[in-house]
């Protein structure tokens, strides 16, 4: 399976506090590495290349041994709205005064339905 992962710029990289490599994600989720790559391919998780290294995933995308509730659906809505992975990452981690905080802060706080609604509005 070939995994195509976008390269991010330094500014986008700095929006995220903590990054995990795919082996670290696999260890936290207690899944084989191949299953983690499938989660990326299926847009249940989002990973990007930082520098010359392999794909990395924001640590906040995980909640214990699971993908954070509401994230896969939000990623699907953003993809349907025409956002590529880097644009979706920027949107998730850019402050929005009307939330308040970032869309990712709202997902982390359990307000993923509200975030999905806002992501759906981007398509119009």
C-alpha cells in the first residue's frame, strides 16, 4: 500500500504542540503499523510530512487508545469541501473567535457536532 502524505510548511508545523510518528501512533492505539497507515488512507486520521522525516500525526488527534471522537467525520467533511490535508490541518488548528479557540479545541471539548457544522458551511 502506497501512502501519499503532504509536506507542510514551518508555519503550519508550529500550529501543533506535539507530533507523533506513525510507530508512536501505532503504539498508543495498540494497532499494527499497517492499520495506522490504513486510517490515514481512509482519512480517519490526518498525517503530514515534517521536514525530511516520515509522516507525523498531531498527538491531540488521539484520546487514550482511540482516535478522538468527532475527528474522522470532521476530516471527511473537510475533504468533501475540497480541503487538502495541509489546509484541513491549518483549519483545525487556527483560532476561531466564534468558537472560541480552535476547531480542534472544540473537538477535544466534545463539541465536534458544532465543528462539523462549521466545516460543512465551508463547502458553500
